[in-house]
C-alpha cells in the first residue's frame, strides 16, 4: 500500500479534534515529499541535525514538530522555524526555548512531557513535578513560549488495559492542569498521545495529536 492510501485511511479514522503528526524521523526526504504531495503538512522529527537537513530541502509550508528529547544546546538551531516542541521535560529547557525564540522574534508552542509509562527509560516530568513547576509561576515570565498542553508515551506493552489506564490518567491530568493553571489561556488545548500501535486508544481519551510513523512509512531504519 502506498503512503497516500495509508494517510487517507488514518485520517478517515481521526475525529475532527485530532491531528496527525507523521513521524518522519529516520526516513528519507523522498518519503516525506510523497506524504506532503498527499496533503500531509505536520511532520515529527527527533534529531536536530536530521531535521535541519530536511528543513533545508523540503517545502517551507511544512509544520515541523520536534518530538524527541531535546538538549538545551541544540535549541538555537531549530528555534527560527520549529512549529511545536512536544517533549519539554524541564524548566531549564523551557527557559532556553524562550531565550532562543526571543532571539528569533517568535513565540514557540511547547508541550510539557509527562512520564506516565512503567518504563524508567522514558523522559518527562512526574505529575507531581509538573504541578510543582507550574505552582512556582516563574514560567509566566517567559513571553516567547506558550505552554500549549501536555504529551506522554504509554508503556511499550501489548496489555491494552495498561495502555488505556495510562492514557486515561494523562487525560485527567490535562483537565486538572487546564482548570487549575490555564483556565483563561485558550492556547492550552493540546493532548499529544498515541502512536502507530495505540492511537485508537489515545483518540478515545481525547488525544489532539497522534504521532504515527511506522504505520505510514514502514519500520524505521536506525
């Protein structure tokens, strides 16, 4: 099945509130162009150097979303054009994004990464750490970022009950943060969760961004 057909099938399953981030990391520019020609505009990358190369060679109306673990010393390279950063896992990183966004004369939408999985290897704030950071309120001084929501990754397991429990937890936490810290901020509206294997469950729990790669482009070549 070609990329266009698969994209159309996935998009037909998505409710109106849910947008598709086509995870193009480790895939060549030609595959991205094929998806672009089929109407896809949001692509997800997780390596700064790879993203830089693709940004320079592909159409400029692509919305690039950075979905991987981002080191503070790499922020400056993507700040001039990145559309959204999905995995902000520290206040230090948020501050650096704000600094580089200011230099670029932009405001960069960011999602706070929440650790919901059983695996220790995943990055992200615990819900307690996230609340603690927001309670301090020094993030309100950062005028060149907008906290636009949260993201999370479920445990890598075949146990759908566990995955659904984690997505449900994240959905509840999203609404808690919204009412407690962002009730008057219409920009805080994104819940990024769900990948190729589990996006149907994520949609059920209010996901507004699903990050799908292997289902569209095939298994990644590392």
